[in-house]
C-alpha cells in the first residue's frame, strides 16, 4: 500500500510558445487543463494537492488545494516550484514523506502514476522515481522525498542549478515507463499545434 503522498501540479511557466498566460487555464474538450490534471491526480494523492504558481491565486478559482508561490526570486523554473512545494509539505504536512510532481499541461496522466513510481523507488532503492514513456524521460513527473528540499535549496541559491535533469542525476532515480499508445500519458501542450493534437487524441484516450 502506498503511503499518503502530496501532489504538486507545476504551473509556473511563462507559456511563451502558447502566446503567454496560464496554460493550465486553456480549455481542452470544454474543460480546463487544470481541471483535467486535477481529476486524474487527486485520487492518487491522499494527502491532497498543491498548485505551483506565482501571482494572484484567485485566478485558479475552485482549485481543491493550496497555491504555492516560488520562494526563490527571479522565476528560475520548475526546480523553484518543486522547492516551494517541498517546503510547504514540510511545514504543513509533517507526516508526508513524499511529494509527486506533475506538469500542469499534461491532461492524460496515468491513473496508476503514484503507485508505479512508488514501487519503482522501493524496488531500486533510489530516492527519486521518474516517469518515462517511449524513449523520453519526463523530469517534472516524479516522486520526491520531502527531505531532499535541503539540497535543492542549496542547488538553486548557491550552485545556480536550473536543470531538473542535472539535479536528479546528482541523487539518482528509478524509472517507471508507460506505453505511448493509444495516447502518450505524458503528452504536454507547449504550442497551439499541441493543443489541437490533444483535441484529436481525446477520442483515442476515451476522454
């Protein structure tokens, strides 16, 4: 049985290739990406959800969790969002040992994401478990120990670390892989063309 984890939806990007704004509020099949990601992730996270985003949290409406802003200035990327989530977990969810992070623009997340990442972490005795599909590793879809926040803060503030993959490589990670058919469960939407492809994929994924 998987111990309760806290879910972290990463939504702090600038979405330049999508024309700016909040990608998670774009609509796919009549519903926001955030609603779709939340629906798939929430049942897997017994400790609740967090949303990593800067600015006015009210724009996310009835999100069923807290919105956490970066604690490191300058919007240095997803590692800062991860740090904010891990620090929030340590401060407000003391019994939670792990946080699962996902991309806020990945509307087809697998419903067994947390259980398979946790099983991979245990089987390979690694601190981090990372999702993969096809030949790709998805560095922002991972299971993280809350305790890693100390080194992550040093990486961001002292080593000026920005690449998620480089930080993961320093600690070591297990991998859990999913097939890409009929739809890659980690398809993320970076451009208008990606959004159109996701609309076409809704039928293949069974919505």
